[in-house]
């Protein structure tokens, strides 16, 4: 084409030959004009529209033109038409594999066209070489540049998403909110569709704590045991894993219906693998090293945010927890009783307070020493924790006193809970030093909002008074300041 130039003049003497070359060169000129406009001026952004309408129309027109040419020179024009289609495909995709295949096709067409040109048209080697070597090479280079441009645009978009993710994650303090942000960003902003986060428990198993896409269909409490699946391999080797075809991976544990590929990234916190970012796709070989780099950057920021949330949660927990018994402390008791009174008043429900005091605790300290007394307090706290209901909230009120809040519980239900506690503590034996076995008891006072008190301070005063009345009545008993009706 370059050797002949764009000769659009029709010569009556040449007739068939010049008409053929004029039409062919015109079609080639239009094709390259479209390629130039698309790639240089960005008429069609193939990252958004891989097969835009402009390309479909352009190629359609080319095929029509070549169909017309077939009426004049069937064999020669078919060869030339195939060459243009291949050049256009190279410019469009810019893929290495496509370029290699097209290269073999070009070589074959070069030999055929060279034979036809030399035998029937007197075309010299430079013209054929220009059409089959230089032009395809230019088209391929244009395509490769465009392909790299698309990759850079995609990388830029993911970096922007990663930055937004970092800001969003570090602005949150609750672990569940951070995990949900990570999966949402991976599924939506990074456009991976199916994302999940597994966190390691004390047994080394990985528990599903957050998910998005089809992975959100997994049941609550979904667990992958230590060492199992792709997650187990990633945890052991402390590095990402890309599985292009899960049907060929024996370690794959099915999670997403129709999933064909998977990438798993470790969440490393304080040099330990504490969790996994898991992405699955319905496409084969959906993940590349570029995807791995992007997800590693996201995982690194996620690990920092998770560690920060855990430290904050632990600090908050220590601030409201009694060091000795592990129960909530008096400071949190005052906060929680206000909240529960407000909730009970809003919903018109009852709230009962139990006040417990260990009987003759001073004798335990005097007989066995204070360390033994501390062990007894810890044992009593454990009995209280294991005996009350899940909705009940136990506290160490101070010294040898304990308290329990019973939401949505009236006097009769509270009396049953109190008696169960009293009997459990009475039945337990505490071994002491020098072969001494201690058996302790508790006196319990009960007060209920709103029947016995109008606010939280009155509720505490009345329950405390009932507890002291239980002491006066002989200890190891449960009392209410107001008799049951």
C-alpha cells in the first residue's frame, strides 16, 4: 500500500487494474483513518466499550467493500481483505498471543500475495513487503500502546480506590465496619464481584466475618478449618495464591456457585497471618499479577486498620473490665444501668437488678490468705457468668459484691435466676491451702424497675437494701425489699 501510494485516479486505459487498485486503496485509507481516529483521538474507549458501535460499522463497511471487489478480482481481493482484517484486529486487541497467530497468517498471505502480484500484476517486492510487514507491525505497536494505556488507566483507578479505601477504613473504629468496607471495596470499587474476609480464631480455624457478591450467600458462621483448602496453603506459606482453574485444584473448597478462578491474599498483622482476603470469579484465569499487586496493597492497608481496631477494642474492653474476675467493672455498671433503664422506659418493659454479697468473706482472707480469697472471687465470678442467661449482664460491683442486670425480666423471673445462682455458689467447694476446703454462700437482693424504683439510683438503693435484709435474715438467702404479689 505504501509503495503504490493512495492513487485514486481512474485510468480508462488501465481499466480493470486501476479501478481495482483505486477502490482497494480507498478502503485501506478509510480503515487506517478509523484506526488512527480511534487510537489517537480516543473516539471509542475500549476500556468501556470493547466492541464499540463505531468499530462494528467500520468493519461492516470494509466487508461490504471487499464483497464488491470479489466481483472483479475474487482471489486477490480476498487475500488483501484478510490482511486488512488482521491488521485491524491487531490494532484493536494488541495481545501478544494474537500477534503471534496473526504473524503466521501474515506470512502465509505474504507468500500467496507475492505469487499473485508477481505473476499477474507486476507488483514489486517493496509493495508487498510494505503491505504485509510494515503496516501490520505499525498496527500491532499501536495496539500494544493502547493496551498498556488501558492497563495504566485501570491501575490508576484501582490506586484511587485504594486511597479512598484507606481513608474509609482508617476513619472507622469497629472491626465489623472495617471488614465490611474492605469486602465492599474489593467487590465494587475494584470490580471483582465476589469478595470475602476470613479471620483466624484461637484454634487456628478461619471464620467468615464479612462477604460481598455471591459469597454473601454463605451461611453465618462458615468456617474453614486450619490447614484446609487454598486458605490453609496461603496461611502455611504466608504468600498469595492465584488459581486460574479451580476445577484442577484439589485444595479448592466450593463457595461460589459457578466459580472458576480464585485469588487469596493473606492479612498479616504483627508478623502473623491473622486473616484472608478471598476473591472468586466465574471466569477462567480472571486474576493476573497486576490484580495480585492491587490486592496486596489493599490487604496491607486493611491489616493496619484491623490491627488498629483490635487495639482500640482491647483498650475499651480493659477500661470496662475487672482485672481479677474478668466481669464488667463498676464504671461500666453505672453506664449500662442508665442505658438499660432508658431502653426499658422507651419500650415499656421491666428491668431487674440483683445485688450479691459473699457471706463471711473476711474469714476466708483471714484463714487462707488474700491470694486464696482472690481465687475464690474468681471462681464465684465464673459461676455467675456460667449460670446467668445470655441476655443477663454480670458485674463485679466492688470488693466481694457482684451485681447482675436482667433486661426484660420481672420480679418472679428474677427470683428464679437469683435462686439458681445462690444454689450454684452454695454447692461449690473451694480448696484452700493446708488441706482446708472452703464453702461460701451469698446473700442476694432484688429490685425491679419500674415497680420498685423510678430511676437507676433508686433501683440500686432498693436492691442494696434488700441484700442487707437477706444478711439480717440469716445469710445465704434471696430477698426483695417489697414482698412479691
